[in-house]
C-alpha cells in the first residue's frame, strides 16, 4: 500500500487539473458515490491487507535463517485460535463489503432514473464517433455532448456497429452500446464543467479518437445552445447519415460534411433513427 | 489472382508479408510500424532457419526425434512444455515492450506502430501469454513434478500426454506463422464478436485466433483428463489424497477446472467459426445473432481459466514456503479446503467480466458478492503461507524471493480485485487500464513468479545442476521492480479514465505515467535477459553446480528422493509412504537411500510414439489451410490426423522392459555416491559445495 500511496496522490493531482477524467475527482453525484465507495473498500480491506504488509517483513526478519531470533518448531502446523482468525476475519470483511456492495449496486444502478426532471439524450455509436440525439430539442450532435448541469440526464444507448462502451469517467458509470439493443445510463453533473467522454471498448482502427467533449452548462446556456443549433445547424440528410455509417473518425466525418472545428450540430434528427437501430426485427422479442 | 493460384494458395497472397507495410507506408509512423513488423518476422524466420541449420550441422535430428519429440516420458514432455513456454514468453515480452513504447510515444498521435499493428500486438500478447506461455508453463511443471511427487512412473496416458503437447505446440506454431504471414486478429485475446465476425473482419486474423485457441484448448482438455486420472489412480502405496503434497492438490483442482472450463471455449470458438465460415448467425449483429451469448460462453471458460493459471502457482508457493522455511506446511487441511473452494467458486463468477452489459442490478450484485467470496479462501492461503514461515528458519533463496514478493504484491492485486468485484465500482474502472493493471498484478506476481520459482526449484531435478544464484537474484529483483514500475502506473492511468488498448491518445495528463510504465517494461526486459544469462552461465558451469544426489534444497516431497537428473523410471521400486512430507520423514529416519525392500524387478515403460508430433503437423496444416482457405491443405491435414489416430489404435508393441539388473546398477551407483558425498548445511546451499546431499534442517538448527 505504501507503494500505491504516491500514485494515488499523483492521480488526485492530475484529476484536479487537466482532462477532468477521473471519478476520484467526481463531477457528479454518481461519481461522488463511487469515489466514496472506493475509499470505503480500500479502508475496510486494510483490515486484511495490513497484517500481510507488516507481517511478512516482520516474519522473514525474525525467523531468518542466519541469526533469526524466533523459536524454531519445524513440526508446528496447526493452531485452532489462529485458524478461526484467518477464516473469521476475511469472512467478516467480506460481509461488511458485501452489504455495502449490494446496497451500492442497487442505488447506483445505471438504469435507475435520478430524482428530478431528466433530459433525454439518445446515443448511437458508429465507427468511430458518437451521435447524440436530443428528441425534446429536436437536434443532434457529433463531437459535443451538451446538457444542463445539476439536472439528471437520461441516456438511451445503442450501437450501429460493433460493441462499444459509452463512458464519461468524471461523471461515473459506463455502459455497453450494442447493435439491435438498447442500454440505459442515468448520470448528472454537479455544477457546470467540461469533461472527457470516450468509448472504452476497442472497436477498430479509429477507436482511440472516439472521444467527445462533455459540457455541463447552465439551464439558460443549454436553451440558447439548443436554439442556435436548431437555427444554424446542418440538416440531417441522407448524406449525413451515410457519412456517419461509413468507417471514419470524427474529423474525417467533419471533413466529409464540410464542417470546420471539432463538432457539428444537426438541425433535426429523424425521430425514429434511434429506435430503428436499437431494435432488430430479426431478434424476436424485446431484448434490452 | 489466377484461379490456379487461389486453388493452391487460397486467399494467401504476397500482401500477407509484413514488408508490404513498409512499401505502402505513407508516413513515418507507418514506416516504423512496417520496420518493427518486418524485423519481428525476420527474427522468427532466422530463428527457425538457425534451428534447422544447427540441428543439421550437429546431426541432432535423430536424437531430437528419438529422445524428445516422440518420447512419452512425462519428464521430457514437461521439459518441452516449459521450453515452449519460455520461447513464447520471449516473443510476448517483446510485444509488451513495443506496446509500452507506443503508449509512451502515443500522446497526440505519434509513435512507433500503427493502430492496426498495435491491435495485433495486444491480441497476440494476450493470446500468447495465456494460452502459449502460462498454460504450457504450468502444464510442463505439473507434468514433470506431479507423477514424481505421488510416486508414479508416468502419467496415466503417456501417449495422450504427447498428443496434448502436440496440439498446444500446433497452436503456438500457428501464432508464429501469423508473424510472417499477417495479419493476426485485432480482437484482443477475448475475440469478442461482432468485431471478430466476417462483417467487420473478413480477413484471416480472427481465423488464426480461432484455430490457435481451439487447438490449444483441445490439448489442455486432454492434459486435464490425464492429470486427474493420474492423481486418482497412480498414487503410490500409502499416499492418501490428504497426504499428497499441496502441489498435487492444486494440480488436481486445476485439472478438474481444465476438463470443465475448456469445453465452453471450444464451443464458443467453434460457433464463431460457423458464423465466419458458413454464414451462421450465432453472434452476428443481424439474423438473430447475439454477441452476449459469446461473452457468457467465453467467460464461463475465462474465469475458471484464471484459476487454472493461478492454482498451480499456489502449489509451487506451498512447496517453496515449506522447503525454504525448513518447516512443514502450516494449515495443510485448510489449504486443501481453500483450493477446492476456489475451484468450485470459480464457476460462479463469470458475469463480473461484463457487469456493464446492461443486466439487472440484482444479478450484478449476486455475482459481485460471489466474486468477493473467492477472496476468503485466497486470503486464508496468504495467511497460511505466512504462518508456514512463522516459527521456521527462512532462507531467502531465489525461489523464496519470488514467493515473498508474491505475498505482498498479490495482496495489492487482491485489493484491486475486491474493488473491481463491486459492480458499481466496476462501472467506472471496467475497460480502463486499472483492469489491465489488476490482472497483470494477479498474473505476474501470482502466476509468473510462481512458475519462475518452480523453474528455479525443480531445474536441478530435471538437469542435475542448480541455476546460478547470482543471476537468479538479479532476474528476480528486476522482475519485481519491473513489475511495480510497469503496472502500478497503470492503476493510476485507469483511475484517470484511460481506456485499455489505446495506441494513441489526446490527453496530456496520461503521458507521465505511461513513461514510468515504459521504464518498468525496460526493467522487465532486463529481467528476462538475466534469466537467459543465468541459463547460459549455469550450463557453462554445470560441473561445479551439479547436485547429483538430487536434494539440493533439503526438500520434503518424494521427487527429491531420486538422483538428479531423475532416472527415466523415476523410482527403482514404487515407493511406500506414510503421512505427509514423505521424503522428510525418510530423511529423519535415515532411510532415504536404501535399496527397495523386496529387491529389484524388471520395469515396464511405455514405448515412444510418433502420434503426438504427427498430430501436431497434421493439425497445424489443417488450421493453416482453414485460415487461408487452402481447402486441399485443410483436408489433407485432417486426413493425416485421422489416419494417424486410427493407425495408433492398431499398435500392439507399446511397452518395453528395463531390466532389473540395469535398475540395480544405476541405483547402487547412486547409493555409493552418497557415501562419498558430504551432507551440507543450508548455509552452503547456493554454493558449489552443494552436491544435493542435505543434512536435515531439524538436525542442523537446534535453537
């Protein structure tokens, strides 16, 4: 553990400044709970880890071959009190951790809606970019994920290609995106901020570039942004759809569409695009 | 492409040569990538050519065929497994080094290898390390040691043992071929569809992966059956199950896991092959396919697999702690129960590999708790090993350095494992480098250190001389430091949200730690170099390092009761034992070197068989034909395998006799040597005075 400590300090340092990509410097309630859970597990685990970290050096020193000072009993092989201890303590630790585990798994279930009026965003994974559809606002984006801070966001996620994983580390949980299926994720940002979003599941040549900028903005800014997108964005036409479906990185896509910058806003998105990707008629029955 | 060409060579064209990447390079990184790939392929070809040249020059083809390839002696098969493992370790380490270099240079999109090349590297690295380094290494150790420990002359099915090796080697050969005739899969060692389906990867890559893994899986299943029957049926008189050395227990559990866990993998790769070759829709995006079924099948194998890997190492550590503490193992019964618990629980946790696939929270919670439960028996084992050293006399010989480092580092890995067992934490750490750091933390200090400790421990038994301790220490310390530097930064990177399998990245915060990890990789390469030097130096000084009396470490189990190297027939007469630590008991009573009670008898040993090597060649040809659509070759290979197996069934002359007087002469020479060889105390253990004749620690240490 001693060896890990400086690492964690480094992590905290980095997490605080650049990138905003660590759940240990949480930017939302889910990540905050996960960060707290993380330290809880580390702390409780010290009950079983510290005896090893301290005991091993002590034993090899005290019972070393040359000049060892402890007594030598080569046939000693069992002790009832010790046996109860070495089974009992791990059992107690696992009980303590298991209760917390069950509770956290239920409360942090990515499918569970967060309290409040959620913004719905539909997410479709393509090779190698994400399309974000805002059904209420009637727009769609590639490259930028914008939503109001301090308000739950409800993601409905699917993929139009191989399996991907939709992940915003500073906000918490990730979930797989799979063709013909819909997965869900509920997150929120505490306060305005910019975070890194990514695909964490290797999906081919452009995988490393499949990140996106996450902007948690104020309610007014969000409304303004949506309106200006509606007014000034590109139409989501057949060309745009085909460009999305082609294997290309985000910047290649933007080149194809003739857009400069890192992102594009579409003035409309076919209302049934998400559903058509997320449901595969040949799959028989609902598979979530 | 002419019809004739495709009839003969299928879809294989000159494009498969890695040198093409140089020719088609459009920028510096692609050029470098081509050079790396071509160099690797060139080294593989040169190595193979040199091997052929050396074998021809020194007229070794005959001995190689007679004494090794067709041998069904469990000891020789064990050694061949370990040699295979070390060769594959060298390649996979080199790949790891290239990947670490790439990530250290990959900030902002630079680097040494292309994205595609990087993906092949992590796929071959994982596939090799699991299937062609770890599995052969542990199978080799079990093969060599387990029959000796239970007082048997061989495994239950010696020819099948050679066949297992043949299939494993065939898979390894396929991987080596993929270095020259590219590409290999880019789908990682798990080969998840739909990415590996024909719709997204129509090329030969995933097919290489499918057949390499399938072949090795068949070999492993057969090994498992062989070991289980051997342990159940071939123990010597008096050795009850609860008297077996712990290494035999872990071998037994591993073998049971092999039998039950490998079939799901074979089914998964088989179904994927149906998708790819015959247009089925098992795991495709369309036509009713569902990749979730693959994930479940794969991890139904994959999770027990990690215990297949770790349990034999636990067995080695049990022997090491007991031997180098001059003390009987603490909590033998608890260790056996813990091993069995782990084996059973290992089948109940596979969902934790995909907590993020969208299943219900209840299901995740159940599998999360089941995962944590494995921590209990594992924790018990750690404490039992500590208590084995407690009240002992701990000698920090090379295997013990690995073992002590294992205790500390494995506990850290256990901590990160418990973290990942929490579904709600896995949601933020899955698919990141935290996960990569975790499983390397389990597999390097756990499995690999255990294998290296075992290699150091049993090397003198196999070859008659100990490994040079000086270079052994250097290797061990470099492995430990290298591991810490290479993988602890990855914990940090994972917490910083860096996904695994990234060839390039655009987040400056990740750069410093990738650089530290590269430093660790350099140290690990140096550690491997030390192991090579150690082997060279030891072979050179083998006269001085010889331990003909066979017991260099004052050990406690039966394999140390025979000369080093162990005779072909293992024991002059099948031993009769009482209680645990059979050899320690014999030594204390002064009976370690007596002649067999009822005299010497003729010994019946199995004859050599060519079935193993023939199946190896046949199955390699078949798989290679399937990969490149050379259907004639695939059919020919399959026919060779079938014909050889049938022909083998007609063999009648399967055994030969070792005459009683030969056994007597060899054993009496050994006993006579004992009279002139002094027993040495443990302080001289790692010196040239060690002739393998130990004075028992209980006599030497009196405090």
